C-alpha cells in the first residue's frame, strides 16, 4: 500500500481537477503526479480516474476512496494539531454558531480579546435561532442554551443564566427603582417574546419562599434578545435578562441591576461539537476561551460578593469555635 504522500497527491488532484494544477500546488511535475496516481491505482487494484484529453473524472471507486482519504487526512491534521496545541499557535478557519442574543450581546463585544490571543484563527460566525445539524452544516462548534436534545454531539457546560433585573441610570433617576415584585406593576417593563411561538418570556425570581415565575404586564414586547437590552439602555423600561448577555452594558454603566436579592439561576449554557477522535487546536482554543468568558460573566459581581461574605462569615464562626 502507498504511503500518505501518494494519498495526499490523489486528494490534491481531485480538488484541483487536473494533474497540472495539482502538480503546481505540490511543486511536482505533471508526469510525477501521474506516476504517483498510477502507482496508487496499482497498489489498490482499482481504477480511480477516467482520463481523457478534455476532462478528469473520478470512477465510483475513486469517489468512495476520495471520501475516506479526505476524512483520514483531516483526522491526521487534527491529531497533529492536538498534539502540538501547547506549542503552536492555533490557525485556520473556525466555523461557529450561536443564537442572535448570545452572539451579539456576549460574544461579539469580547471578540477583540479572542483575536488578540489567537490572531491566526479566522472566525466565521453564524447567528441562528432555530435547530440545525452541526455535521450537515459543517460547523466546528456551537453555543446552545437550556436542555440539549441531540445526543450525537459532545457537550461541555460553560456557564449558566443568572436572571438579573436591570434598567438604565436615566430610567431609574426618573422613575425610581422597584424594590419588590409587586412594584413592577408601577413600572414600564420591556420583555422578550419568543419568535417561534409569540409567547412572552416569564420572569423568574428567587424569594425566601422559593422560585417564583411572574407574567409581567410589559409596556413593550420585542422578539430579539439584544434589542431588549438596547431598549433598556435607551431608558425605555425595566428588563430581565441573563447576566452574561447584559454584562458588557453593566460593566460600562449603561445598565444597573435592581432587586439584587431576587436574582435567580436559570438555564445552563453549553458549547457543543461533533464527536471526533481529535479536536483541532483552533476548536480547543475557542472552547477554552468561551469557557473562561462565560464562567466570568455568568454570575453578577453582587452575587459573588454576597457568596464571599457568607464564606468569610462561616470561616470566622468556625475559627471562633476552634478557639473556644
């Protein structure tokens, strides 16, 4: 059987659609390419091409062999990249998909950091709010929310939704801040409505009595998550959104969290990718970067501070008990 060099020549010929074009790319002579293909056919005991002066066409055996060779060479490239990940710079095209809200509000505002860390990766991002098959569409990975149905994919949890109630400083200066769920009836609320069903999002609150779902009387309904955030920034009302989507606006002071003691934990956030023996270095890089991003932005600073205070208090009590 021929080695991988002959298989590489065969794949290049198929993709270039001629011996001469393949020879140019491989820095070989056309006759050298032709001899490599002939040796490969002889070793396989099968004809791979129909040759004529006008065209070069794959035989049925050739087409089947090409599909397997392409897969094997991709696996070999990814295995090599995976082994060299810690020593090399991830490079090449990376196709990712995310919902419009996650893409616009959470990913795009932070992509300058990703590009600075991985300048040789060329991102191709698709915003998609309906189910699709990653394998059929040729995506490397996707970010998905909630419970997952497709068991053929590998999933890694990268965060969760902390549902925060927020409004712009201008709105709060004019109307004041709600302090209870009942107060919301006196405020202008902007809510998300699901594009597929037309059903408004039910707001979720954690209370001393447990989790409470509230169907708010919204002053405005919008079927796009990022637009809901933009409406709040414009001072149009109070919104409830996942913290990771509002994090950039909150950090810049364009929004403020209200009713901090009612923040609830919502759906999990996942990065999913097709099952492969080896992940390319660029996919590994994106998974690690998104994991760090969403772990950092999923939980509001006020919740982190409260948790830290509880831990410090518990530690102080434990220390006193040990002394006693």
